[in-house]
C-alpha cells in the first residue's frame, strides 16, 4: 500500500531552513547510493531501502523546486544495474510508475517538467509508458526539469553519440570541420541541457559509476556518507551551501 507523503505542505518550511537566493546550481545531478545498506542495517530486504529511497526522492524534488533549481538529474537505474537479482530490478523499475502515479498532479501543479535520459526502449513497458506519459503531460512546463537517468550508462551514450555523428558525416549532413565540443554535445542524451554544476553522491563511495562522464568535466563534486534514504532537505541545503563557497575556475586562475 502506498502512503502519500505531502509534497508541498510539509512542516519543514522556510522557518527552519535557509533557501539560498543566489549562486544556486542550475543543474544538480545525484547518485542516490546506499539504499541496500540502509535496509541491511535494519535487517530488512534490500527493496525496503529502495522504497525508502523513493521517499527521499520526494523530499529532494520538493527542496529543488523551492530552491529554484533548473534541472535535477537522478541516477535511477544504470546499464550496470541489470546485473542485480531480477526481483530487485523489477522493484526498482516499478518505482518511477509508483512515484508518478502518486505525485504527477503535484508535479504538474508546481510546473515541473519530466524528462528522461538513457535507453528507454529496453525498459519494461510499465516503466517506459508511465515515464513517457509524464514527459508528454509536462512538456510545456517551464519550472524544474526533473530528469530520470533510466537504463543510463555514460560510455554507451558517448559511443552512440559518436556513431550518430559519423553517420551524419557520412551522409554529408555534417562536415568534420564543424565538429567541436558543442556540436558533439548535441548528439548526447543530454542535448540542450546545461552540464551539471553540482554532483551529489550519497552512501560514502567516491566514484562516478559511469554517470555523465562527458557532462561532469567541470562539475563541483559533493560526497556524503549519509545513505540515500536518510538524505534530507537539511543535507541537500548543506550541499548547496558548500557549493556557494566554491570558486569555479574552469581551468583558469
Ligand atoms: C543505489 O543504491 C540505488 C539504486 C540502484 C536505485 C536508486 C533508486 C531509487 C532511490 C528510487 C528512485 C525512484 C525514482 C522514482 C526516481 P544501492 O542499492 O546500490 O545501495 P548499496 O550500495 O547500499 O547496496
């Protein structure tokens, strides 16, 4: 049975948290790690951690809307996650449908636009269709872009982009002289999106796990030991506060 967590009438309001008005990252990408360990510590099955992870997603989407973040990209299912036991895969891939079934009206009311990156074709129909429905339904919204990375792997994305680009060169739709970083970016799943300004990884590991390898070239990284189901609005605002202290030099001085 699903229990709805209030989306925007939560007691944790501006009275308790400071919402930075300036230097908010436009695009935040999150590797939501630690669900399995969260469950293991409580003697619960791993899927209980993913379920609790969904509650954290609700809190962080809400916080991102309040902070006027433009794009929030969530690493929901990687191309490597197919190595997990089938029941766990099925459980994770049902979560987007569950989330959207409960919260799509709230997301629409808050002008959120749903997007997805990754190989959607090879996902189960219940995942693909529910996400596609939300994409279509929110297409004209211009608030937060909530971007699910689903069946996403960065190396595969880069290879596919290269293949498409070479096809266009072969078909004389593009000349080799026109190829530059900007042009190549247009062949990636993230075409049209700004690169992430801030990457958050929960769960204590410090690696990229094949996430947005091209797009994270100049991104600020923020790691925390907090397991994803425990990641709250407070930690999210802490990450934003640290981001505000960083000096981004992009290779300059
Ligand atoms: C990694 O933790 C987490 C995942 C592979 C799944 C993440 C999915 C969610 C949090 C739900 C998202 C739902 C929506 C609708 C966006 P892990 O299982 O690898 O944790 P561990 O390292 O402790 O084992």
